[in-house]
C-alpha cells in the first residue's frame, strides 16, 4: 500500500529524469497525502507532459463522487478485471515522481511509521493509472491512483503491499498506450528487487497531514520512539466525604 509519499528532488532534476516538456517550479513536499494535487507524467501527442491530478481515482462512470470509495491504490493483480481500472490500464498509464514513501508497522501494539526510499538515494517513478472525471455540469477533474504489488521478502517485514516503481529504462514502455495491448507492461508491475530499497523509523509527526517539513525524514532512535509512545492513562482519583469535617479525602 502507499498512503503518503515524498517529493524532494529539484524540479529541474525531475524534468531531466522524466523528460516532460513543461518547466514547473514546485517546492519539496515531505508528506503528500490522498486528495491532494500531485504531479503525474504522461505521454500525449508524441511527447511527455507534466500534469497535476487529484490523488484518488474517479472512474468516468461515477455519478456522485461523494458516495464513491477513494481509490488511492490499484492492485496489479486485478487491474485488468476491476471496472475502475480496466480501461485506464490500457489507455491511461502515468508515472508519479517521488523520492520515497511512508509505511506503518504495528509494533508493541502501536503503529510505527517508516520512511522507505531507494538504497542509492535516486528518485523513483510510481506506476500510476489516471482518469478524467466529468461532472454533471461539465466540470472536469483529473484523478490518479498508484499501482501496488505484493511486497518482496525484505519489504514484507513492513507491509505486504508496495507501490510499483518503474525503472527509467522502462518509462517509455509503461507510458506508451497507443494501443490496447497491455502484454508488454504486465511484467513491469512487480515489487522492487530485494535490497533495492532501504528504510528507517521516523517520528509519528508524519501521522498528521499538516506536518510537512524535512524533519519528518530524519531517523529516530529507540529512545525517541519510546518517548513518542502513547502514555497509559492514569486511574481516576477517588474521593469520599470525611465524617468529621465534610472535606474530600483521597483513598
């Protein structure tokens, strides 16, 4: 699963890596969350383009978004059959530039966040599917979901799902949707190789979307994790009336 991610590379570096023709200038983001606008790279009219889309895919056949589940991820094993994704996987594939993502692991009864990134520190491209939803009044909303796969053995210690990342050498193959043939891209929807990614625990400050600063990426120690752990609630004090002066006495 992928529910929060990070974009810290300079805009010029991402433009060079992904090869889109626009020259957007955007600040680093350290806690990108669902429903927010996120960058998506797509191929259109023989060129790659940079677009902002809402994270949370809305299929075109949805009548009222308020009653539809927020689709932030698409399982690679079922994208060819699921009504929400079966057209997008054939015609609307994109890449989401990122520098890592967060995952939560339950430890000692509490969820500990981890920051996960390429071991070599390089940026990455999440495999994505997108759709343009058209409302009853003609309004349009570009929406996107991140493709996930079963985790490899090492990353499975954190979570059983991981975002699919596309290697730069396969960007063109993933983005090319000029035909309905998906056989060429099916082998790309797999987990990263063992050892390709590294991770470390981070502060639970990342749990709050309003926190969006570079301190979120810093490793924390076991002592700091313990300090952040929820404190047990104190037992309520019991009071009773004294027989001699009418004042409360503590038992």
